C-alpha cells in the first residue's frame, strides 16, 4: 500500500501538521507494517508535474494542514488549484487516480473545539468532486498547540486521549480505503484549564522571548 502525505504547513520545520502526520503514520504502520509513505512538503516549492505521477500509483492522499480563517494556508490553496487544473487537463483526464484515489484531511487548529475545522473539510470534499477523486474522511483536532507545549504527553493519553483515539480511527479508514463521517476532538480538559495553560505556556512564553510585557500584549489600537 502506498500513501502520500501532503504537508500544507507554512512552518519551515516542526509544526503541528508534521507532528500529527507522524502520529498518523505510526498508527497506520501498526495496522499495516508494509505500507510505503511519501512526504510532499510544499512550503518552499509548489509541486511540479513530475510529482503528480505519485498520485497515479498511491492508494491514499492525506492532506495535513493548520486551519487558517476556517480554510487553508494560501500556498496550500494555490497548490490545490494547480492540482485541480491538472486532473481536469487533457493528460489529467487519463490519470489512473481518477475515481480511485481516496483523499483524507488532517487539520489542526488552535481553537478548543475541533469542529471549527468542518468548513475546510467541506471545501476538500468539493475539491475532490471537481478533481474526480474520492473523499474519504477528515480529522479536526482542536487545541493543536498542546502538542508543542506539552511534548512529554503521550498521544492517546491525558489531554490528548480523544485525538489519539480519532487518529486510530482515521488510520483504520485509510488502511481499508473507507469513507466516513468526519472526526472531531478537543483537549481532554475543561475549557478554563486549556485557556489558562495556553496563556501561561504559549502566549506569555512567546511574549517573554520577544521582550514583550503583558501590558503590551493587551494593547489595543484606539
């Protein structure tokens, strides 16, 4: 089985999209050890036509990305437009991926609720229809920054218990080529604890690193 991961994160290294992708890869490998993974990172360069040939032989395409304004980062949107044009071009019409390749979405967001990613999955579903591909399933994870702020937390345990279970469910769908209802998760902690943790461990930490005071962070333009 061949699976292509398309990383739509704008970050040069690390990033939650890459972290979630690695967890999903491990979950897939546990179910199917002989799977072959290919990673395409489009942060610096758009895919060229030679890269599109990968879609001819792979069984699944996983698009991992952070939520930007209820949709995708701009460079990922541009890439999806180019892919749509290729799949609907004269050569693309002969693509072996048509009506065979199953697409899955893996979206993380900083909001508490994973359901905030639902519109982006609707867009991916429409994109699949226009390209002649099969929409499989999406996984929307809320509180994505927990992965960076709490690296010692094991996926599937503690605050990441629910998202860990959903990653296992998505892995099962991918391995078996299934389509299903989108999966959503939120941190396994009360909202007030999540907000307090985000403020103290992420925003205040970044502010201190950049020599900003709390007063400066709360400043509003008149």
